[in-house]
């Protein structure tokens, strides 16, 4: 057994890289006699079929923060972290039925564009600037950092070179081709992602059972650490603050998921590029089904790694390699890269290609969406309102390049973060509750006013900071000063909604706002295929929670 890459590992990985670049550049080519316009570049000419939308949603979502960060949380917490994935499946169904009909009917390019139509240009600009900053300084930087951490752990590539290499790979096709290149390569990326992830899960479970197979390995893991297979944690669990028991099902995780899947540009942009609303909704069903599988490839390996390092016999079989880059509860994010060391020649290349696919597809998605928001909501609004299609596309490419350079500078500064998945969720959670409150009330409550939305968005930040940093010494008995961050998000969203409702009613005295969205009887009507798929997904999730409740 060796941790080094062999010839076939390099061959498979290089072949994967050429395949992705080749497909990305091929679909990006300008058709004869046709100059790429804004719709082509930012919305893939509105031509994506359902299977491309579903695959692209998952490829954009699953990144280093899942493969490395969520595996690390699986190592430290256990299966309970899978709530993020399984509840996301339900959230996707809500988005497909209640959000997409409104967004697609309005012909949106960006989520801030909806804010302008429903509220005002000022609020749109505030949120556009926020999203650009969030994508560059948090999302892009964290994905580059975690991806480079994997390269450093597995192959010994210095962090700086890993950051540069991954960024250039993503930029090579996404900057030129736009969403079309990103979405179509995502179809290939998700195949590598799922297959490579399953390979790693197989290896981990088969190693635990000493070659007796996956089922036996799963039985051993479950019997050894049954506490790692509890979905609903009680207060005695040291990880309760990260996943606060029943509050996960009824509290702030809904805020995180609805914000992420419903109002996150680099996610929702794929659905806006669909051939039709029905095609987009079918893509949503495919993504929800894939979400059910994701914990098998990102959480189970982390739990298996925990069992392996605490079993002297297993560690003895692994030899000296097992002691290299060893994960611990303090360095849980080393779990997934540590497992990749033990894959045989050839499969190591496949698994590493899967990890790279997850990283690069997310980078490309974030870059495209950052450039879309900057170009459509900042550049064409304030700098050049009459920009030609050629200028618009070039500005999109340039802004993506600038965002990538900034993220490359920021990425190495994130060193020392452990359980990065939890870290990202927690700090994004400072701002997402307020934005969610604005959108939910803007969509479904006609009385919501622009002034109330702006006040609510601004007030939500100090409310969230109060929950986050207020010293317990102020009031040791205060319930609101000592609650898990998911609960904090839930309380922040509810308080922000209350502020918006009070201000709106004080302004319009109960009358509907002129920009309120009118609903028709058929607006939220979905096809029988969507309804059957949604019912099946919810039934499976209910069974999983019943099986692993405690």
C-alpha cells in the first residue's frame, strides 16, 4: 500500500482534466454568424434540459466544503450532519413549486433583479454588493482553501500552488463560455463526483471489515459507534450547539436551506436557464433525489474514518501510511484526504478527480454568478446602461477574473479553520436570515413595502450579532444569549419579519403595496410527475428520520 500517485492515477486525472476543458470550450464556441449575447453567456440561451439542470444544481452545491468539511463533521458529529442534505431535498421541492413559477414568469437574470422589480433599485444595489462580497470573500475563498488543503494533504502540493492551479482550471472554460460551459461540464462533473465518492465510501467500509465487504463494514461501524448514527442530538451531546436537536427540523436549518436554494444566485441561475418552467421543475426533482444519496459519499466516509483510527487492529493493517496526516477531533477536516491515501492505484485518480470535480464545478458556478450580478446589477445599472452584448459579455469575463484573483489572495488566510462546513454555515447565518425574511414577505405578503424591507435587512445584522457575540455575563439567565447558532438564525429571521410587518403596516395602514405580487389560481400548479416525485422524496426522508431518530 502506498500513498503516492501512480502512473494510472496521473493518467486518469489528466484525462479527466482534458475532458472537462474540451467539453467546456466546445460548448462555449460561438455558432457561425452568431455573436454571444447576454442571454447566451449568463443564462445558457435558456436551453438547459431537466437532466442538465438537476446535475448542475448538485455539482454547483457539492464542493470541498461537503467532501472535506462535511466528512470532517461526520468524523466529529456523525450522521446528524446529514440533515443539511436531506432537508435540502425538501427545500428543493418547495423552491420548485412556490418560488420558480414567480422567478421564471418574471424572466429574471439575477436574484437582485427580482428585488428591483418588487421593491426598489436601492435595495437591489445593497443586496447585489452584499452577494458579490459574500461570494468572493467567503464562498470562493473557502472552496479554494479547502480544495488546496486536499491537494496539500494528498499530493504534498503547497497551498499557494494548489490555489493557483484550481483557480486557473476553473477559469479556463467558465470565463470564456459562461453558464453554458459551466452547466454542460457539470453533467460530467457530477458523474465523477458520485462515482468517485462511492469508491471512497466502499474503500473505507471494506477496510473496516477487513475485506469482508461494504455491508459488513457498515454493520461494524454502526455497532462500534451507534452514537454517530443519531439524527436528533440531545443536550448532553458535545455537538448540540451545532445541531440543536429537534430545532434542526423546525428551526434555523430552514432559514439556511431556503436562503441557499431559493435566493442564492449561483444555485438558482441554473433553473432560470431552463427551456421552460416544467423542465426546471423536473430538474429540481432530480436534484432532490441525488440529495438523498449525498450523505453516503460525504458523511459515511467520515464516520468510517473515526472508527478506523480508534481501532488498533485496523491501524496496524494500514501500517506507517495510516499515521500520515492522521485526523483527530481537533483536525476533523483531515478525515477525507486521509482516506484517499489508501485507495489502490487507478482508483486514487478517480477519487481525486471526483474531489477536483466538486471543487472546480463550484468555483466555476460561483465565478459565473458573481460576474452575472456585477454585470447586470452594477455595471449596466450605474456604469454603462447602453452597453452592447459584446461589451456586456466581456465585462462579465473581466469581473469574474478580478473576483478570482481576490479570492486567491484570501484563500490561504483561512488556514486553521476546522470543520469548515460548520464555520461557513455559521458565519453566512449572520446575514441570511434577514435576506430570507425580505424575500419571503416580498413574495407572499402583498403589504410588504420597500422601506420596511430595507429597514428589516439592515436591522437583521445587529439582531444576528447580538445573538452571536453578546457576552453571557450580561444576563446569565437570558435564554436569548445562549442558544445554538441554528436557533439564532431562526430567531433572527422571525424578529426581522416582525420588524418588516410592523413598518409595512405603519406605512400602508393595511393596504396592499403597489408592487405586491398578484397570484393566479394556476400559478403554483405542478405536473403529476413533479407531484409523484415530490411525494416519493418526502416519504424516503420520513423513513430515514424514523430509522435514525435516536
